[in-house]
C-alpha cells in the first residue's frame, strides 16, 4: 500500500498546465516542421519536442486518476460530516487502488460493462458489480461506461437488483444471511453506478463526456406521464432510481446545474398535481416501483435526492438557490408587513412544498452547504448571506401557519406548519455560522429587527453602535434577520437540545472573538487599562459592553428554545443547567486568535467544529464532562471563560504587573506561576498559554491569594447572566 497526499487545487492546476503544455508542444513541433521543411528540408528538433509531448501525455492518465479518486474520497468525507463542503485540505489516497490499464483499454472495459447493463434481463452478476466497484473512480473507464450506457436500462438493472430484497425477505425472512449478502452486493452496485457516472461528468482537463449527457439524464428522470390508462406510458420507478444514484457520486457543477434546473422546472410546471409518487408506485396495491436505497428505505422523491446531491457540491448548491440565477425567478412576499423580493425557488421549496419522505433532510443539507461554505466578502460570500437571510425570513414567517386551537378542550387541534425534523440540524448549523448577526440582533436589551426592505446583506463588523464596539474588521458578510422569524425558528430548534447546543457553541465562539476584541480595544484606547483592571481602579467599558451583549444573546437563544413557566423553579433549574452545559462547551473552544487582516467564517466554524467533534467522539475526548449536569456551575464556567479571554488578550503579562506594583508595595500583585498553566511533558507551560483551572497552583494564586480580578468578573461578566438566568 502506497499512501499519497493530494492537494486537489494544486493537482487540478497541474493537470490543466500539463494538458496545455502537451498541446503547445505538439503545435510547436508541427509549426517547426512546416517552417524548416521549406527552408532546410527537415527538422530533427521536432523529434525531441514530440518526445517531450509524449512524456507529458504519458503522465496525464495517472494524474487524472489520482485526482478523480481524491475527489471521490473528499466527497465521502463531506457526506459523513468529516469535512465541511468547500473546505480546502489534503486528501490521502491509496495508490494501489489506481487503475494501471492503458486509457483505451479502460474505455473499452467501461463500454463493455455498459453493454452488459444494457442487456440485463436478470440481476447483474457479482463479477460485473466487482468491475464497477474496482474502476468507478477511473475517468477513462467511467467515460466508456457513461458514453455507452442506456439510462433506461441502468434504471431497469437497478430496480431488478432492488426487487431481490423483497424476494429474499418473503422466502428467507428479514434477518437471513442471504439478505445481509444482498445488502453488501446492492450497496456496491448503487455506489459503483453512482460514482462511475459522477466521475464521467467531471471534465478532468481534456477528458470529458460529449455535450448533452446532463440533458439526457434530466429527461430520463422526468420521462413519461404521471398517470395513464396505458401503463407503458408511465416510466414507473425510472426517475426515482436514476435520481437515487446522484448522492452517491461526485457530479460536476455543470451537470448538477442542468439536472437540478430541468427537474425543478418540470416539477414546478406541474406543481398543482403530484408528479413523483404516482410514477413511483403501482396501483391499486400501492407497491413500490422504484429502487430501494441500500438501507432498505423507499425514497420516491427525485427532488429530495437531487438536493442531497447538491449538498455535496457547494457551487451547484449556490447556483441553484442564487437570486442571480436566470432560471430562479424572483417573487414578492410580505413578511411582518414588509414587501420583500425573494428567490421563488426558495419560497416554493420552503413554504409551498412538503417533504414527506426525507423530512426535509436533503433541502436542509443543500441550504447548509449553500450558506456556510463561503463565509467571507467574495461574491460567493455575498450569495451565502443572501440565501441565508431569505431562508431565515421565509421559514420564520411560515412557522405556525395554519395553527388551529381546535374545538372544546383542544380536540382537533392543529400545530400549524413546521419544517421537517431532519432539516432542523442544518438550520442550527446555519444560525451558528451566522452567530455574529445573531449577537447583533439579539444582543441588545430589546430584540431588534433588521429592515428587510434595505437588502439581504449586513456587515457584521459593528454589533453595538451605541458602545462603538466591533467584531474585527473585514469579516464575512452577514445575514439580515427579522426578530419574529428568529424567535419562531429558535423555538423549533429547541425541540432537540443537541441543536440548541450547536447554536450556543456558535454564539459563544463568536462571543470569544468579540470579547477578546473588546478587551483588545480597551488596551488600544488606553495601554494602562490592564493595570487599572488588575488593581481594581477602573473597569473595562469595552469588555463590559461585550459581556452584556453575550448574556442577552444567550438568553434569547435559551428563552426561545426552552419555553416554560417562568415561575416554575424546576423548569428554570433545567434551563440553567442547559446554560451551564453550553458554557462548559465554550470552555472546550480552542483559543481563537485575533485576525490581523481580512477573516472568514472558518475562523469561528473551525473552533465550533472542534468542540462538536469532541462530543461526537465520546467520554474519551472529555465529552462526558461537558455534558455532565453535575459538573461545575455556570458561574464557575463564566469565571473560567473570562480568565481565559483576559489571558489571551495580554492582561496577565509580566509588564502589566510591573506597572501595577509600586515601590511602596512591590509584591502586591503577583503574576500567575507556571504551575497555574497547562504544562507539557517537559514541565513547561504549553503554547498558547492556557490556565489549568483544576491545579492547586491556579487555585492558590487566583482564589486564595485573590490575584485574579474576581470583583470585575463577578460584576461585569457573571451579573448580566444572573439577571437573565436567576437559577444559574
């Protein structure tokens, strides 16, 4: 096994340059030969140039195969949440998995596999499935397959394999060894077909399908009538099975743009009638006519499958929802008495359509990818913020629509519209990504709405104009938020404490950056501010303002998410415990360094992900402690957070103590000893410095010797939270 590390951006650029170089060399050789033949009668230099071009061409197949495999591995990492879509990084590949067939032979092998699928009258052989699995990431094999495959027959072969599940269950039962074997083979088939087709759509610099494949694929999904007295007029299961393959491969942006637009336009043109379920089930017994997913579930909704595929391609996800998309017509809606223009696709998918089969999971994932991948000031960042703003507004407006108290004693009560449960985790991640805007809107004593009529973009730099405090300048473009929509959506998120914690960690990550900026602003305004804070002569107005804003924001999140009787002490205790857990998660946040120039949302997202990943890995990663309701109180957590921020901002630097002490009392203020910090194996403090709050040295210094500015922390940091959460 040989492991290679691949930077996708660099390798893609290398392939492009080498493809251009090979073409230029061949062109130069031809030009030299034509010119010199007329003058000298021949040119030996052309042989050398042709040899160079030949060497370049010999390298390209291996490079293209490495890129294709790395792209698919990255796609799987995104699918399973191991990497954020659009996050640049290094992908490791096993080079022993790369095909060594000459490109022509690989194409021929792919073409032969397609012909076997086209002629299938029974389930595909294990040998053919193995060929697909082995060569699915080879662009030459994929082109041979896709260029010769009949999409109708691909759908038919997939459905034949799927129906074996029903036969096996009927004959051997739902827990038989034969069914387990079928699951392995069927998963390999679905993955092999989806990955092979996806590989074929990616133009790897000179190796690509001829035009029209995406149009044919979309036409095959929408082919046939919805209902007909002649069954052959209805392509039962065809659109469902072909769309089911899309989330399993990494399809090109151009392909997904075409397929998503054509299928959406078809559905929207027939929006008054169901178009997918009638062609996915045979009547009168309503038996499933499509292909089951590998987990055995039926997913008869092609649009949901397509949206899930979009979530693996950030650019396609943005293109689909982007208001600048010529196919995505705008429409005017009224939100809280304001007439605003939104993307009609968003309105239809969020407000007018139902997601019975996946509970909105595909839509949520696509929106999360479209809004959180690029959190910056680029055109993509502007599109991200616009889509997020409109999503928050449209969903928040729709929540509770159709609510009815019912008859006497609540009989026939209706709760009104709510998004699917599977979509709410995506909504939580979106709020966490736009936490600076959440702080800007919810951080004031009375929740304030942005004016939706003035556009969908906000600058997050300035969060509290009255105090003049800022997030670091040149940060990501922010989202417009409406107070009522915000409250409605936070109530929905509160149905799952895990989602509440996602939002809370996002707020606290942004808060850590903001708190540090406030402390830094205090030092910039008055270099002696640290001495004054240490000696107790003066508070830090900048830091005081930030602490109040964060308390207000977390209060809004928790109060909306945890609805209950304010006089119910048991309920208030549970809410305070939730706040304490959130603050405990904040203690797990890595230090967020103050940016020294333009910064993006990755600065906060990476910190948030580090905490959530630790929870997912379980107690061995200290997740047990942060979820333990009996752990340290919320007040202790707040003190620790404040001390961490003060340390990072330089308030405990040696020179501060030199300025605080006087000749009359040279040792009144003592800096923290080394043993108060987290120590490395060599016994020295690790970098960056971090307090070890469990150490005796820290307790002796901060508490017993009263060297920490606890009076300021209690008044300026803890008190605002106690006012919001009395049980804390």
